[in-house]
């Protein structure tokens, strides 16, 4: 998906029912792990308000140590950026 001056990509999140993610009309839900969908939902519901990485990591990996959860979050964010 290329970014053009005329039409920037549109991110569409559907959070009710089964979570779905589309970019410019192309459904990419199957390309994302479940926690990436959860992360997008959390960020969307925050409506642009900042959220600390430590808090996100704890929400997504409550069973992990802080260090492991932050590592997983970094990996997930990198995957999400590549996919989007």
C-alpha cells in the first residue's frame, strides 16, 4: 500500500463483535497476532491520550516479568509497524 498525496491509507478498526483491522479497504486481521489486535483496541480506546509502555506491557502480558513483558511489547510493536 503506497502513500499518495491524494489518498493517505485509512485504518479501519472494528472493535465490536470479532475485532477486524483494515488498511485502505484491505482486511489484514489474519496477519496480526491476537495481542496486536488487543494493543490496537487499547490504543484506539485511549483516543490519542498517552499510555506508558510499562502499563501496556502489563496489560498484555500480566503473567510475565516486567523485563519480559517490555521485550514482548517491543517485538509486537515492530511487527505491527511492519504490517501496517
